[in-house]
C-alpha cells in the first residue's frame, strides 16, 4: 500500500510550510493589489489550498524545526487518531513531482507522484506545545504526517479538529 516515504525537518520561521507541484508555479497569477491570499491554515486552521497543486500547512512552532513525514500511498488507510488534528483535502499533481518546501521556497524533499487527482491528509500533533516557545529541546516537539493517494475530488473533510 505504501509506495514512498520521507521524513524531513522543516524550519518554520513564520508558522507554515508548503506541499507543492513545482509545475504549478508557472500557473500562479501575480498578486492583485488589495488581494489577500488565504491564511496558511485555511478555514480549518491547519491546511490552506490557494491552488489545486499547492497546500500550505500551518504550524504552531515558530523559528524552530517541525518534523514532517510524507507517505505516498496507493489507497487510503485509516486516519491515525493519536494525532490531535487531522484534515483531508483535494490535491492535484501536474508534473509527476511533489515537493515539500519551507516558507521561502527552499525545497526539503521531492517525491515522484504520477500526475492526476489525489487526496491529501494532514495529521498534526504538538502544535500547541510548539506555539508555547517554552521548550529547549533540539528535537522538534511538533510532528506532521502527510498522506497522499489517488482519489477523486471530494472537498475538505475535518476528521479531527
């Protein structure tokens, strides 16, 4: 069922990171004066979708690392409920490549994923602890698990708020 997996630490100075197909960058329009992009965490507070090929994921942690694991699956599996927040949304792969990027576009990892329609499930734990800034560990206190698999668009589903 699992086709590929990677775990990376992402620096989140401003509290977010991206999952993006690099081919989508050519399709993004320049900002329009007075237009505000959607917040990083979207309406649900965790995952924003400014474009079908780009997801912005909000973190509680600022100026420290967040551990992010990405799994490419052939089919969905049950959400892991030992995470505090779980949100699922539509995702489109244009080029066959999906990158995990820090806030300013620094790519931390790239996965090969065939073009098509997918579901993206984001699990998060430790966002409150990360936001507290009261920890001195060199290990990330905030962890995210991202799962992506082929699937038809179904909209956003908040599994665990």
